[in-house]
C-alpha cells in the first residue's frame, strides 16, 4: 500500500496537516518534521474510525505536486487490506474463521488495530479470501 498524500499548510506558528483521502485525519506540528511525525500518528488513529464502523478504507490517491506522502505502519496497512477485502467480499469474521480453521475471536484480533498480530496470520486470512499479501522493498 502506497502512502497517503498529505497537505501541509502554514497556519500562524504551526504547520497543519490534512489528508484528502482520509478526512478524519488531521493534525499539526511546530515545524515540517514535527508535523509529518504527528501526521503518521493521526493517520493511524483515523483508521480506528473505519475499523469501528466497518467502513472501507479508501486507497491512497496519487500525490499532487507539493503534497507530502505519509505511510501507515506496515502492521496497520496489512490490517487495512484485510478489512477492505472482508468488506468487499461481505465475509463476516465467523466465516473467515471457518475458512482458516480458527475462532471468531482470533479473526476479531486480526482486525483489531490495537492487537499485535503476526503478519503470517494476516497473510493466511487474505489467502482464504483469494488474495496474497506482498511485501515489497524499494
């Protein structure tokens, strides 16, 4: 998953950050570096709204000139991919649990951003949905 484009704007003595693709995420910093650091946290935190509401998380758009790009932590990005695929296919946790031979509670943990999950488990869940998790180093 690519990073999300972010708009940085000078607002008085702060730099504000907003995300066109994820309107729930916005923050500020005292300078550009601090604003981008805070933007990573705001973006990850905004994902919780999507997970709680069981809403599809929009893929990042192409950044426009002058926009910064903020990436989700890999663990969060993998869970976003899993949630999106479950929603697209209308697969409930109990059905995914059946497919991968585990419990509904385990699947709930796979889609819980606060729960630490081994990437192999997310990959197994995606494979049960006909997808593969590909990690690419640039």
